């Protein structure tokens, strides 16, 4: 059995990140039920405080990923299994976590616009997704995580990465422009493709709490590899 080089507090940070993500997901659902229709009808000029709570939660959950990323990097380095380019991805991913935290909180406080927010957030989540894929692949190879936990981490990371790629490949400036929401409904092929990409992205954000809480419990229990 190979253990994570982690203090118990890291397990609680992971669980807290998952809990914050659950709160954000709940407010995201409430936003789409109660406020998104009014926002669309008003051409973007309507209250959106439920969505802003979700935005703040996303920022906090990203910041809480930093100690987890440091722990996983330290563990993999101890196994001698981290290449130079993986360390670069790790460093850029942690910078992305800080960027998401700051950008989301600024957006939630109405200090920056939608175009600025998405312009930073989507690429940052794409980088974090790539980090999750690489990290969980390595942890599975070295029997640090169970196959199920590693696969879930890879799936969540892939959802973030594919969401970033699909939005910029399909939506591009249309998605990030922050114009009248009715502009999104003028192109049927765009709507179909964007709907698929959003489903992929939503999978990542709704599966994230499961991954984070599961990881936190594994760290707290000290059980890794096939025993988790």
C-alpha cells in the first residue's frame, strides 16, 4: 500500500471544497429555475443574485484545490514519477486555481463583466482539467488511488477540459460576448453543439463534489490504493 504524503487537514480542505461545490450547484439550479427566464426576457437586465452565489462558490472551491494539488504533487514526486512538463502543468494549474478564485469573487461582487469573467475562467478550468487527468492517471499507475477514484478524477478533469475546448471551438466570441441572451437562439446548429458542451461541463461541476468528498475521506482514513 502506498500512502499520500498529506496532513489530515488536507482531507478536510477537500471535503470543504466538495461541500462548497454542492452549495454552488444548488444555487445554479435555483438560478436556472427562477432567474434565468426573467434574465432572458429582460435582455440581461434583471436580478441574478442566485447565479452570483454560484459564481462565488466556484471561486472558493477552486481556491480550496490548492492544498490538494500541492499534496498530490508532493506524493508523486516522492515516488519519482513526475516529469518536467508535468510539473509545469501542475504549476500552471495552481495559478489557474488562484485566477478562478479571484475572477469569480470579483464577478460575484459586480466588479468585472461577463466577458472578462469567461475569458479567464474557461481556459483556467481547461488547465485544471488537464491537471486532473494527468495527476489521476499517475496516482492510479502507482496505486495511490483506487481505480474507481482515479477514473472519477479523470472523468471530471476530462469534462472540464472538453467543456473549455468545445465552448471556444463552437461558441467563441458569441458565448463570451455577454450580449443580449436572445442572440444565442438565432443559430440552431450552434445551440445543439453548445447544448452538448454544456451537458459535458455540467457533468464536471456536478461530479466534482463527489470526487472532492471521496478524496477527502480517503486522505482522512489513510487508506489508499485498492483498499480505498
